[in-house]
């Protein structure tokens, strides 16, 4: 290579290095809400895509509609990231999967299925701090610089014209935050948690609990929190960080959190059962502490979960749970219908007639009235030997 | 709906199914010979590789009638549940709606508008009507009839945007349902 060529090459390399330094400098974490805006056209493009995703989530009807819960989530997030008030926006997504994800523009989504499983506010804060850090440290945009992530993103948006929701809700997987970014989110998130006054010893428990559930369920969904190796890393990191923290801290009241999310937990249970996820529902409902935090009619859902699982002995288990629901909440109509159908199927026609009749008395406008009237007729016919 | 279109295009390009054809003669035998039905003439019908029959007048994204038959043990593949001929209609409807909810995220939050027992070809079945939003915010309505017989689980569905299209061809769908009959004439006793 001629000397002039070598000088030219060196100049190019130095220039490239300086350019890279500029890029890296421009990717420094945001420091406060006012400065949290795109620094380049590329980043603006990524933010626009994120806004488009949020628009689709809004239009698709999957957002959980509960103003009080939105306010609560936002209040916890703002306590973790006070200087980013207004820049980080949290919403709950109505979905039973164990997932939460951050978009590059500061929109954060937490599935109701995940929120329902937390034991207290400190555990919720652990996940919000982790996701918030993905935004403040611009992990979404940085991931977009990765060719593979771009290809995945393009395949979602271009192939079908608009992204479809399953891919959308697995967005954290699509953006493919690297191991380093996840570790950074653990570390910075942990610091935020501690600074906000939450008990840091709760942080590993979140992921330990989720890991047990993912293992028990054999979940293979492409969601971030359902990924067993990643969960293991979260547990290891949080255990290491919290080992040196002093005992104590806030946000540990089970009762306070249970009161705040009681409606969400019931809605989530109904959603799970209506999707046939009986095993997941049982993991929660068979925990006496969890069951005790639900309304008095909650054993009805336990009965439903056994009925839907349909394993050996589940018929008797469901009957027992329904009867407990009836004793604890005699005005809850669905229990009568469930028992009426159960007794119809087990040949106890008098009991079936009694409960189905009571169901129609308690819920005269029931949407399934025609079904129940049919079953009543079947039970009467059977009782009379017709 | 876009998925249906993509599946049709892929299957057609792969040369494994007949291209969509106009319904000239109303009386139609199922691709797997399991039922007979009167389809609206002038509509377009298309058979998928799994023998599911799709019918539309204005285009599949605008309205689709779906007729499908599956063995009882493979009635609900997403939830891995089986149907049985002894199931109560509400139980069958419950499993069917559960399967719908597992089709994709928008459907997972569908709203059940109607769900009632019906008679289909002299057998007990169900009719449900649900609504959901597409990613573009378009409200879709989806009516389904289902019945389980010893020969399998049958479903007849109709999906269309609520805006303009749903009411426009709902009557054609209901006529199609009324004409549905199983070719297996040995009818099972009703429950």
C-alpha cells in the first residue's frame, strides 16, 4: 500500500472512530424528562414506530380499562423515576401472560397476568424500575442499531402492513435487549428501587416466583418474563445486589397491594379461565394466602379451574370448592349455575333442579338463561325417568 | 382476516388447492363429504388444504362464511381440548369461545354478545356472537354455530366488520346455517 493510501485509510479509520464516538455520545442515558427526546433522525424514526405500536395497542381494545389502577401504576413509576415524570407512561394490558415491556419512546406496558402474581408493591416496583431503565438508557433505540433486531422489526411491520398483536406484545423479544442491557436494567433498576424506599429484598422474590411458575407450567411463549434462562439471570443479579442491602424498606404490605389489585386479580382469573388456562389459575388459587386475598366468592373460580382441568378427582374437588363459595358468598349467582350443572352431570337431578332454579332467581337477566332453562328441563325429565 | 388471505394465497401458489370459484349451484357438498349446505349463489368459495370451506361475496376481509369439520379429539387444537357428543351445548360453546380467544391477542379480549342453545339439523348445538377490534380499530362481529356429533365437531362461522357489512349479509349466512345437514343420516339422540 502506498504511503498516501495508508494516510487516507488512517484518516478514514480515525474519522470513523470519531463518528462512532459521536454516535456513542449521543446514546448516553437520558438524564431527565425534558431531555428525553430523540437525538437523531434514526432515533426519531424508532420513536415514531413505537408511537404507532402504542396506537395499535390502544385501538385493539387490549388495554385494561381502570383509571384508578392506571393512576396507581403511574404513581409507583413516578416514585421510581421522579425526574422523568411525564416522560414514562405506564398502562396495564389485559393479558394473562407473564410479560412487561418498554417501548423506546417511554411507553411501558405491564400485563394484568403479571400484576396479579406480585405479592406486594415492592415486587411491582422491581419490574417497573427494570422496564423504566430500558427507556432511560435508550435500550430500545440501541437495539434497533442491531441488524438482527432491525430485520425482525421489519419483518413484523412490513410483511403484514401493520404489526399484529402477538408480535407486538412480544416486543421486548423483538427488540432483543442484549444480556448487557438486561444486566444494566437490573443494576440501575435496583438502585432506583432502593432510592425510592422500597425493600430491595423483595426484588429477587419476584423473579423466583415467576421462575417457579414458568417451570411448573412448561411455558414456551416468546415473552420476556417467560424465558427461563433470562429469569434465572434476573434472580441471580437481584440476589447479589440485595445481599448487601440493610434489612427493611417499604412497599411490603401484602394486604395493601391485594386491596389495590383485587379487581384486576378477579378479572385476570376470569380471563385465564375463559382462555382455558386452568393450570395457571390453579397455581394461584391453590395458594391459601392468595385465595384469602380474593373476594369471598373466589372458591367458585377454584371450582371452575378444577372443572376445566378435568383430571382425576377434579369433579369432587370442584364440587367442594363450589360449596365453599356458596357458604361464603350466598348471593353470588354463578355458583348456583355451576352446582346445578355439576349435579346434572353427576345424576343428582333434585339438587340440580334446586340450584338451577335458584340461579335464575338470583340472576333473572342472566345471558345464559336459555341454556339454564334447557338444563332444568333435562333435569326434570331425568328425575321423572323420561 | 389478513391471515386468511395470506393462507389462501400461499396455498394457491403452492398448487395444493383449487383456486377460488364462483358458487353457481347453491347445494354444495363438504370438501370432506361430511355435510351438505346451500351456499349463496354468486359468492366466491375457496377450499383450504384442511378442507375448511370459505365463502365470501365482497372479499374475505369484508365478510367470510367459514364451514369446518374436525374429529372430536382435534376439535380445539389451540387449547388442546377435545369435544364429545355428550357435552352439554354450553360446555361446547365454552370450549369453542376459549379456542377463539387463543387465536390471537385481539380475540383474547373479545366480548361475548350472545350465547344460546340452538338446534342444528335436529341436533343440540350453540350459537354465539362476539365482537372484537382489529389492530386498526375496526369493530368486527363474529357469529358461530357449533355442534358435536359422533362424526366430529362442526362449526359454521360468519365474520364481518360491524360497519356496513355485518348486517348486509347476515341473512345470507343464517340461510346457509338453516340449510346445513350432516350427510351421516344416522342421527344421534339429542340430550
